[in-house]
C-alpha cells in the first residue's frame, strides 16, 4: 500500500484569520516553547535509554544487526530488511519482489502451523487474532519480514525469520496462490486509487523511463511471466546475508539481543560483498509532463463534475545528505495541515471542488528509496477546467521557496510538525526496529534517527532557500484526466 511506502503529510482547511504574522511576536514564543516540548518528547521516543542502549554489529556472514533496549514493555519487535529495491527489479518481471514476499508469508504461516518447536509463537498469534504478529512487506527500496513477540520468545522469533528469509522452500502451488493474492490486492488498492495511479505516472515523468512507473504489485501479465525458477534465482542472488539488516527493540540489553541474533543468523553461510544495484535514475528529467486518464476520478456527491488530479515532483537531497532534514521541513511548510498550500487562495480558486467533496484537496509526500532518486511530490485534486491554473500555482510555490524567505512563525510550525511526525513513527517496537535497520541499510547509521529532532530544530530559512535553489530548478508533472461518458 502506498501509505506504507511513502511519507505523507496532508493539507487541510484553516481559518485564514488565524494565520500567524510575520513578526514572530508572542505567538512565536509560544510556538518555540511547544517545539521545545516536542523536542524533549521526541528525544525520549528515539532513545529512551540514551545512545549507550544501542549496539550495532556486523556478523561474520555479513548480516548487520542493530539492537536497542526498551524496557517499557515485555514485547520484542524484530524487523529484517533485505536491501533489494525496485532498482534491482528493472531487469526482472515487474512485481517479482512482492511475489517473493507473498510466498515467504505463506511459508511462514505454514511453518508456524506445522512446526511443534514454534508452539509458543503460535499461541501468541492465536491469542491476538486481531493483530498480525508476523508479516512480510515490499517497499520501493527494500523487502521486509517482521515479528512481535514476548521477550522470552525472541530466540524462536529470530530463528523463524532467519528460516523465512534464507531457507523457506517455495512451491508451484505457492506461486499460483501468491499471484492470485496480488491480483486481489491490486483490485482493492491501486485499481481504486487515482492518487497511486498518478504517482506512477510521475515516476515516469521524473526519469523519462517507463519501467520506473511500474507498480510494486506488477501487472497480471508481468507476474504471469515469473516461473518458480525465476523466484529461486532472484532469492538466491539478492536475499543473502550481506544484504540483510536486522533491527531489534526489546527489554534485553543490546549485547544480549545481538547474541541471540548471532545464534540465529550466523548459522547461514555468507560472506562476500553486498549485491551491486544499478544507480537510481536521476529525478531530473527536466520539465517533463505526462498524462493519463482514468474512470476512478469520482466525487462523493452525485451530479458533481469529476475532478482531475495534478501531481508535481522535484528532486530532493539523498538520505545521507546533511540537507535531507531540510527537505523534510520544506515538505511540512508546504503540505502540513494549515501549511502554505492549504492557505493559498489562488490555488483554492483553481481547485474549485464542491464543498461536499470528500477528497483531500492537497497532499505532499517524500520518497527516498528505489529505482528513482529521492524526490518530493505534491498533488492536488482540481476542477478539470483548471488544470493549468493548479499546475502553474504549484510550480510558482516551488519557485517562491527559492527567492522568498519562510517567516519564522511558519518555520516553527513546520519544525514542530516534522518532529511530531518523527515521534509518531516510533509508536511500536516493530516501527522502531524498522527505523534502526533502515538507516543502516541507507548508509546513515541509526544515529540519524536519534539526532533527527535536533537537526530539524537547526534548520533555518536560509537553509530552505539554499536547498530549494539547488534542487527545485527542474520539475516533472503528471496529470490524470477523468474519463467522462
């Protein structure tokens, strides 16, 4: 699902009389105090026991393990990331990674059901039927497997996840069932969501390469090309120890959790270098526009004219850049509830949507991994007669960031929003484990997440202008037109 793959902020209405002034005044002091409180809360969420409570080890076979102690509950969260992204898939049938993930999930469920040694894990899953304690996932930049168990079951959980990633045996029956499952998922999600369809168009516009516009779910035709031999070949080439990152958040001391991971993962032979991936395609095709059309653009109110959907994308700094956090703040300046796009009267006139519409008029998102280099996208639903006005206003907003400084009150609001969103990304131990593993995979180290709030606080209006000038000189546009009878 798109919401699992990308970071959203959502625009929303706000009384224009409540817009902060330019002087910072008393309200600026209140915002500053609020941001300081968020900073303290976020720091507590990111590292409750301080930096010493995290340990990173690369095992002899190449598996990277990052363990953090969190004694707030007896639950242990484990996230295993495999560094196989869409860039690896460009020479394979589209969707093969998601197909492998679905087959891994089926293998994991079968093993939980049939292996007597995993009885404690099975009992925990049966005791929480409304929660999925063990699952797989596919993202633009990696594949994932996770588990959430009581701390005394952590050894069993780690052994299960190790088996799933490296040793699970795939069958033709699983392949057929996985294809059917992905087809059903596509019908529920992508086939009913014009935003997802338009985002795929934007990926093509950003790079000029049609392969980057393929859904993570692939197509019925591309999945039909995949044989069992293809699945085994890709798994053996890319799902290897040197390409595996394990995040663990548990009540155990980090050294103890690492020792358990070593017992589970180091049994698998490895060594060698991480599989080489093609470089992500630059998100700078340069003022390219692509159009599509869909019957999915509908409004809730009968008789209302169907809207169009306009999405604008621009490149942003990579995750390893010191300016990555600046892009996050820019994203919040534009797209948070009450942000500049939500208050843009000229854009509001271009949108011209009926009051009864349930569509969120403005949204922004950031994508940092996969076959397309890091980019930010802004999309709006607009009246189909006002496509040019909406597109030009979005592009003008991006240009203004290059020349006009963001006022201090606006900047403080954006920082508070970014810090709060970061803290919310740590709500569960599995979430925390994913972030630990993800930043190791991306090359920044887990310290990136622990210092995020402080670095967000340090962003200045000058930083925003500098990054906007450096990255927003080129843009791409995707337009989704409604199909009318």
